[in-house]
């Protein structure tokens, strides 16, 4: 069984779950990585080609079969996930958070669909196509904050649904606190994140966390880093727009690389993957953000 299905029954039992354009060939043999390249100042590097990259899996060079992106106009379409903490602690800030979220969703381009996940004690998921934006906005605005924070369950439920999607997948997560309710634990969630090809951007508004604030920053940073994403920690809600702008810049400049592994063993093992730029002087200070590897398929 794929790792994203390991805790599916547990998630359904513990969390109340409500309910394009082809970029890559579907199939279990395709390994897909979303990649962001930045320069010394952190600005995205645009205009690269497949020949500028090399992929090394477990020490063996791989041949790039699919390539897209590198310019805002040619960024591949994506499945966007947006996750909002709707627990009781959000009651004072939810209006500002929703306003910033709607502005972000109005700005992002080239989206196949948006999967909205909102959570408190329970987890609710709904997917919206490009023509469903009014319903999406209504859904974001519609629920009063209440209950505990089932953050890990929400991420697990989203990842399980995203595993059936083909192409680029990006999740933007907003939370104001640590998990207080989930059935799965942090270690299990990290395994799910590693098994997925979703890039996670975490936004943690942790002003009310007190002594637990540093621990929560480390957790959200760890979740994002495992997927090649980033974590942001605004000092005030006014910072949200700027952080969403940085995420939009990443989305517009991302590259999508796909290859068929030369290792066809169906053992379910973790395979470390290194994606790097070829050795050119102009790339000396460039940095790559992407996930660290993937789990091979297993025999049925």
C-alpha cells in the first residue's frame, strides 16, 4: 500500500471530512519534482532549460523526460491547496486572515483547481474548479471559528486526496497554533509529506503561543522543508500580504522536472534524489529548493 493510504482509515475515523489540463504523463513510473532556483539574494532564477539541470538518484544520473516552467508565462498549471486553521483561537484574527487569503487566491494564475481544507476539531475538504470561485469565497467566509486544532489530521487528509492528482501540487497552510487534537502524530505526518510530491508553504502566526512558539516554528519549518517549500512567521497580520506575494513569486517561477527511474525495483524503499545545476560559473551562488527524494512503488 502507498504510504499516503496507511493512515486513511484512522483519519476518516478521527476527523469529520466533507467533501484540466494534462502536464505530465500519468503513471507509476514517472517521478516528478517541483523545483525553485534562487540567486544569492533569494530572487528566483528564471529562463533555465532542462540542459541546465542534472538529477542524481542514489548516486546514479537520471535522464530528464519532462520539463516545464522557468518563466511566469510558461509556468505549468497547478493544483493549488489552501488550508486555513478555523479553530477557536482564530476568532479575533479570522477576518484579516480571510481577507488576505481571498486576495491571494484572486491573484494566483494558471490554476487547474483549488482544494480548500479548513479545520478545527474536524477536517473539511472541498475542491473548486476555475468557474467555482464565488463558491470558494463563500466557503472561506462561511464558518465561525470554534474547537480544537487538528492540524496534522488536516494535512494527512489533504495529502491523501492530492495523491490522485497529476502534475504540480502546491499547498499553502495558515495556522495560528500547534496541534491539539489529531489522531496521527508528527512523525507519521512527516512520512506522509516525504511520500507526497506536494510542495508546502507554511505560514505560522504564533504570536499567542508563549513558551511553545519556538517548538511550533521548528515543526512548521520541518514540514515545509521536507517538501522543498518554505515557512513564514509574520510578526503581525499586516505581514501576510507580503508573504503571500513571495509565495506567488515562487509559484510563477517554478520548474517541473520528471524522469523515469533507472531503478525499476518495486521495493517501496526511500530513494534520495539530488537535483542540481550543471557546473557553470553563473550558477555558482544559485540555490535549489525541492523535495529530498521519494518512496519507490511497491509490488501489488
